[in-house]
């Protein structure tokens, strides 16, 4: 049965009408991943949808300062903002590392080319930085595991990472914290910081992160990955899991 096209309209136009905002504002909300229909993210702003479609918009939390001194700025990064977007808001500081756009948690910035910046880069290179994450994955993980799978990155429009013998070494340790139904909350510790490392390792063992459809995960309101703790050069920062970090 062919649906009557008169009863269809582009998603961003419907959202603009529903929220009484401009078409550009509506498209931006969809592109950021903040709009969902029946708990499933709307990914295509120009998708044709029934005119009675009801949208749900996630509120974007504010960027919070966890700590600041002459060496380092530790921020609580909300999901749906890229690390680069956040850095642009703090022009005197430069990114020490990056988090994926939908990953929340601790993001560190430093004064570029300072002595501390050089020492911090050396600590990352020497794998002396402790990084702990929380992840909610599909399936039941009932024991701690070490994941040592080399990763190969291919860059086109988007970076795509896969496990490959010709890749570079990557180490991830996972520890189950809580199991509900057929989902598990994990504590994830990494010593290497490869692109999409945690996401690909968990997908490889058939426990993809909820919301990470790019690597085979089921639909969710966001990718359920949160950078909870980081330690380097005598500093230790913790960012409690956000309110919307749910099973």
C-alpha cells in the first residue's frame, strides 16, 4: 500500500512547526542527534514523515568545569557536542585528548606548548595515563576480561575501525558492575587510546554498546559510553555518570 504523500512532510519542517522554531534550528537539533521518535533517534533531517509525528527532544546539558589551575582545565563534556566544539568555547586552552561526539565525561585541556603540555603528551605516549569509562552493552557479561585486539583505522567520510592483524595494538579491560535483563553495565579501563577503541573491542566480542548503531549496537537515545575517571601527573578527576545514563 502506497502512503498518501499529501500526509507526509520533511522531518525538520514538522519539528519546526511542533516546537515553533526555525527550519535551521530544527535541522540542527536533528543533526546533533537530540531528536527521537518512539525512543529511536531521528537520523535524517529530510526524512519524509507522517504529519502527525510526535518528536521528543533531549535537552543538552551545559559544559561543567570540574577543575582548573594554571596547568589544566578539566571539563564535564555532555553528549552530542564534539571535543572541537568545546575547545572553541575555551580559546586559551587546547585539547589534550578527544572524546567521541556522543561520549560524555571528562575532557582535558591544557595551555598549548607549555611545559605541562609536553609532559602530559609524554605520559599519554608512554601509556601512563589511567582512563576509566562506564559502558552499557547488549548481552550478559559476567566476568572480567582483557581485550587485546589490534585495530586498523580506515578514513573516508567517517573513520571506521576494525580488528585486524595488521592494525596497531590496543588493550581494554572490562569489569561487569550491574546486569539488568539482557544488558550489562561495565567499568572499562584502557591504557591505549585508539580511535573508537572501546566501541570496536566491545562490538568484536558481541557486546556492542547500546546506541552505537555504527558498530552494530541496538538503538538508543545516545551511545552509552561515559568517561568517568582520568589520572595523570598527580591529577585525578572523576565525573559521575549523567542522569540519562540508563539501562
